[in-house]
C-alpha cells in the first residue's frame, strides 16, 4: 500500500501539471491569425491522460486545444460570410475521417486492387482502384448532405454531378477524391484535394421535369471558374497522421486528426512558406522530354549554379498532396511541367492545380505554368490539364525567369 507521503507527492504533481496547462504562455497555444480566439460555449475541454513518477495515471483538462469544429464556429462568429462554409467544412472533415479509415484498412479489407477486378477506367483513361471509387462516393455524399452545394466536379466523374433541389446550395465543389492512389499498395501517402467556388449566377437546380443534358451544360459553366474565384480550398493527407490543410482566403491553417478524441486539432497555425527552399520535387524520369530551359534550370539547382549558389536536394513522392505538403512546410519548388510526351502536363487545373495554387499563394508562395499564373486560367473543361510549378516565391520567380530567357511562352 502506498504511504501518505507518496500519495501526497502524486497529488502535488497532478496539481502542478494542471496549473501549467491553465497558465501556459499564449504563444505556445496554436491559434489562427484571422481573428482573436474566444472560448466557444459549445466546445468541450479535452481530457488528457498522464502518468506520475510512480506509474499512477491521472487526468487533467486542456481547454486550449483548438479543434477544427471550434475554429469554424469562431470564424463564423467573426464573419457572417463563413457561416455557410462552416457546415460545408464540417461535412468535408467527416469525409476525410472516413477516407482516412478506409486507407488505413485498405490492405486488410482488400481495397487495394482494381475496381471490378481490372479494366475499369475514369474519363482520363486511368485505371480506377476500388478506393478511388469508394472515396469518390464518400466525398459526393458528404457534400450533398451539407446542404450547401449545388454541383460537384470530380476526377472520377465524366461530367459535373448535380445535387437535387432538396439539398441544393449556392456553392460548387471540385475534388480529387484520392490523389496518389497508385501508391496504395505500397502504403505511401495519399490525399484528397478540394476546392469550393460560389456558383456564378442562379443556383443549379434539378427536378423531375428538367432536361438533364441541358441542366448539366448550364451547371458546367458555373463550375468552370478560374482559381482566383475560389472561396476555399484544401487537402487531406493520409500518412503517418491524417492532416487537413485549408484556406478560406484569410491564411492557411493545418489540423491533425487526434485519434484519441476523433477530432482535427490545430497543429500548424498560420502557415507561411519560406521565401526560398533547398528542395526540388519533380519526376526526373521525364528529363529527356523536357524543354531546354527546364533542363538547364534543374541542372543548375543540382550543381549549385542557381541563384543561391547552393546545391538543392531532390525529393519526389509521386503523390501531389505529399509533395506539396513538404514544399509548403520546408520551401522549395514542386513541378509537373509540360514536355514532349504531354505538352500540357498531367495535372488537372480545376481540382488539382487551382486549389493547390490557392493554398500556396495564401501561404506566401507562388504558382505558374512557366509563363502564366495558374490562378488566372479559366478552365475550358472539367478535366483540362496544365503545367504546374508551385512553391517558394523566389524559387518560382527563378523558374519563370528561366522559361522567359528560353523564349518559351504558352498562354492558356
């Protein structure tokens, strides 16, 4: 049996830890920069288990934890324009949790193989994995039941999908449900990319008497907006942890899924990309097919003959979400350029290039095709491809200068 002295020491340690949490310096409590934080009445404190020096467990309450739900409530209180985005982001975070669980269990639940045993392809001619199709259904259902979306565009759908009138809203959502799904078998990071536009004009409404083809064409026009018209965009990354990074035009914040409470918790407040990095992320297997200015630019980075005079390191995962997340945090440049095989590159403008460009620019970075800002391009189709370079502002300026010096300029 423990002595009174031992029990007293444990009690004191518990009290000290609780006091330390309650009076921790404000700088150590992650908070978004968009507005001063106020305790939301609907937010419950988070209970954290700890262990004293004698192996006994005790709990204390950390009321400083900023969950995504609480973050969106406070944003909506600060600005009425965010009120409808609050329920939309709530639906998206639920979808991300569901997809994260599916990805984690993919090998166990036999979800790594091809849809229909193979032979099933999407509109781009890419083979669909089971998880591609399931993740697409999860995202569509989440956006539909948010009651805020009128039309959705997806990598896995030939045309925009209309939301019936009962659930119709004023936003158009575009997404890649599972970027990097070819990596699933190898358990390499994957992700979901999404972008939110406000519908241009009247809401897309479909009813029993509507001409479906005509309605689709009308709503297609509402979906094909340039990236500079985005009101929100983000990505969920499924890796060693599940991370949701997004912007609503007021900075970039990152949330990590805490499995103990089932909530996304603010871990990367007000993300700012370094002005320049030391990493380039590009598929060098395509080097023989690149334009001469790009070859020279990459050769200079590797040899330390670029503007910094320092050699860069190569890091390439093959999952856009994973490569962009690293670039966002560490700086440098990510690129998927056009080449002799694919003059317009392979990334889709509407639901990959534009949403990621919005995030990078909100974090202080830049985007370009080599000669044109990605955010300025108005899509001519849901699945239009464009070359994409994203990253630190000084790195993007350098690659843009290389293309200009080489006399290469292509407008989209």
